């Protein structure tokens, strides 16, 4: 019984040429570790005055995660035992017809056992992800990174176990049973897919908590909160939703924010005059002009007019030039969100092949520069690139930057184990939103994959406000004197 022995013995056997332990027990161990972290965060929330209103629910969540931890540990051993019996069945004599029939029957029975254990691991992983999501919503904000790691471990456990179920089901001959088990697995994986966006949600919660601390420090030193102004000319309902989301988020972290709504017929001179006024306003530390602008207004004029020191979406020539020259710069928020995901997942970037699909000025190009600063080997593909899969299959990290083609990248275009970030948003004719990545197929190949919706998007607005906070400090102390808060320990990405 491995549970009664030091972990090192299990790990040594896992790395050996023995038939067991194998992937199923490793997936169960991943789930047990994730449940343990979730339980720890719940324990660190109990008894805290600031969480008095959720104590009863937190205690229930702690008990549930503890139950899952124990069950995952049991499943580790059950998987080892099941695969041991399966291995033994293949060694049964098969010289005579009777022996062959007995061996075939035994193999089928053991295959079923070997499929049921990882199936339960996948189902329990889906349960754990939901519990992690709730703990992240109401738990101790100082340890959110731990529940984030727990979520990733649970997601990894579920996806890995799901692969094993698929392998074993293919060998079963009872097609009615295979269909029923496939349905169970599909339900579990769908729940995991639905919950998978919580990893970036938890990252967002972490960054928001850090941002609140930074805003409080700024208020303490400067006597006022940093101010953000959103300039919108005309605009449709969608742009209105965006600006409201920014204003709401700014309020949550303690920043001052307001909307300057101009009529669609605003002239170029009128818009320029407002931007110059905001450039000179000491109460405004960050400016963002919502795009797209009406056709008669020039985006270049906006980029040229907004003061680089207040250009929190990184559109000015100076911001772009500083980024190109590896100088301190305010960054386009979507590209910054992609980097935040990679950094908090602690994805190794130095020397790694990164392929970016898309060469836009707001995501693809700046992201390439940011990755080069991390010593990645970067390839940018675009609409004229030939043999696209020849590039994507080389990628350790693959990023699609809203290329406008729903489900463009399929599993056969992704290198096994690659980290895949999907920035794309595509509306389907029959309703619904998907990204540039075929999530349903690529999730079986990638070691980490952001969903659409719910992946990069929620972080983009938070990164915009983080840029505003950075701009505020730079304006007070100068770019070289920016005194940032202590760096947080990044989240570690589990191996699927």
C-alpha cells in the first residue's frame, strides 16, 4: 500500500520500468494535492473576523474538500491495483481455445475496472473545481494563489484521467456499456471545461487584491486615489458595457474613474482639445480612448496627442518605441494580460519557441516584443503565412490574437504539452461565442489552455487598471524611481 509508505518510494516506482504505478495514480495524486490546497485555504479563512459572514459555508467547503482529498488518495491505490490486475490478465495462458476465451474475458473485465477508476477521478476533479471556485470567491484573499494552484491541479487530474478512460474504452467490446461510460465522461469533462476559466478568474482576484493594496499605499502617500478617464466618442451598446465594466472595476479597487462621453459628431479639434486638457489635469493619471472611433476621427491623432505618461493602453508612439527598445513602457492591456497568465502559471519562456497568430498593433506585435524580452524565440504568423501548422506544431507556447476565424486551430495543429492562450472572440451564426482555438479537441493535447469566453478577457480590464496604477507612480517618482510593491510568488503550472 503506497499510502502507508514515504512518497519517495511511490515516485521512484513511478519513474521505474514497472507497469504500476502509472498515469491514473499520478492523476489521483494531482487531485489529492489540489484538494489539500483548497482545504488549507478554507482553514486559513476560518476564525477570521473579516470573513465572519461566511464561516458556516467555509467550514462545509473545508469538510467537502477534505473528503475529496481522502477519496483521491484511495483512488491512487485503486488505480494501481486495477492496472496490476489488468497487466496480470494479459499474462494468462492462451494456447488453447478455452484458455484464449478465458483470457479475453478476464482482459475485458479488467479493462472495465481500469476505466472506472480514472472515470471517477475525472468526476471527482470536476467536483473539486467547483469547490475551488467557491472558496476563491469567499475565502482568504491573502492565499488565493494556493486555491489557484489547487484548481490547476484538479483540472490537470481530470483531463489526464479522461485520456486514460478514452484509451481503455476503445478496447472494450460491450458497445452499450462503452456508450454509457462515454456519456458519463463527457459530462465530467464538460463540467471541467466550464470550470476551467476559474484559473484566470482566480488570477484576476489575486491581481485585484494586490492592486487594492497598491492603491491604498498611493492614497496614504499622495492623499488621493489615482484617477482614470475613459473617453468615448459615440459608441454602441457593446462599448457602453465595456466602459461600465472598467468604471465598476475601478471602484472595486479604490480608484477614481469617470467617463467622458462625446457625441458621435465630435470634431477632431474638439477631441484633441479634451485630450490635451486631460494631459494637463493633475487629477488624471490615466487616459484611455475607446476604439473604434467614428470614421472621421483619426486613431493616429489620438495616439499622437495622449501624453505617453498617461497612455495606459500603450497606443502612443513613445509607448511602442519604449517597448521596442526594452525601456520602461506602459503596455497594451490584452498583451499584458497574456503575459500575466504565462508568468503566474510560471511557464518557462527563456529559449522556448513561442508562436503568435496575428500581427495587430495592439496584441500581436507588442506581445512579440514582450516575449523577446523574456528571451523566447518568437515567430509571428499572419494571414499570408503558408503551411500554418508547420509553425504551430513547433510551438512550446501558442497564442492566437483574435485572428477572426472561429476554431481555426485544431488538435492536429498543436504540439502535445504546449501551453495555448486564446485571445480570439468569434460570434457563431447560431449564437454563442468561441475563440480561435477548437477548445473541445485541443484540451486533450495542450498542457494548459485558456477558454473563450472567460479566459484572457477578464484579466484585460484588470491589467488596464494595473497600468493606470503604474502610470500614477511613474508620474510621482519618475519612471526610474517607480517603487513597486514586493513581487508576489507566481502560481506553478502542473503538468497534465
